[in-house]
C-alpha cells in the first residue's frame, strides 16, 4: 500500500492505521470536491479565525478540516492541550500554534495495474566541501535535480516506462556501518 496522508515539510507518511481512518473520514465528507494538486506552491491564505468545517477524533490525536485541502493534526496529550490554550489566548490560531498540516498524497486512487517505473540508472549526488550549515542542503538540491530530470523525462521520453533515480550522499553526517 502506498502512503495516503503525509506530514507537511517532511512528507513523512502517517501510520497506516491512522492514515486509513483519516482517508475514510475524508472521503465520507469531501468526496467529489476539488483538491489542490500541486504542493510546490504554498498557499498563503491564513486560517486564523476560520473554524474547522469538520473534526475527527483518533486515539491520541484529532484532525480538523478547514477545507478540502486544509487539514491539521493535533495531539490530544495534556501538554499539547495546555500549550494550545496558552498560545490561543495570546492570539495565535489553533493551527499555527500546535497543528501539523497534513497533505493527501494522491488525488487518484491506486489500481492493481499501478506499478512504479523501472529504474534504469542511479545517480549518486555528492556534495562538495563548500556546503555550510543549512545553505545548499544536498537533500534539497538533489530533490531539485530529481524534479528537473522528471520534467525532461516527461517531455522527451514520455513513451518509456523507465526513469533515472537520484540519491543524495551526505558524507558529513555520522556514518555508522554494521550496527
């Protein structure tokens, strides 16, 4: 199964059980409504003062929908509730103070015929000695390179079911082998 709901910023998938529950609730409430398909452009509309149009309780969290594509996950832990209350009294919105924005990964449902394209080439992208702190992060640069290559593949090799994979190598990180 491929991921359905992802955390904003890191694009880490939610746990499968929670993701399935959120997806089912989303489909029950918003089936047929249009979602934003491109997440490269951040929507700069604020949800301050906007009430949730739907809420859903999970075991340790709850989810608020402000629109079909504005979904936030909140922890129901006591410390999170206290922090949320304090920040809201200071004038911050619930979402901006303690919510984690979620993105729905796929607009179209998967079919049994869906397969990832075959990887024919692997490119290891290695940063040089000039990388400093958070400027020019190799992972971000690799993602940009990967996206540029995908556009070229779509334009010039759309009839091929293969692709090139780009993998970042961050050699300044601690390297642990065998254990």
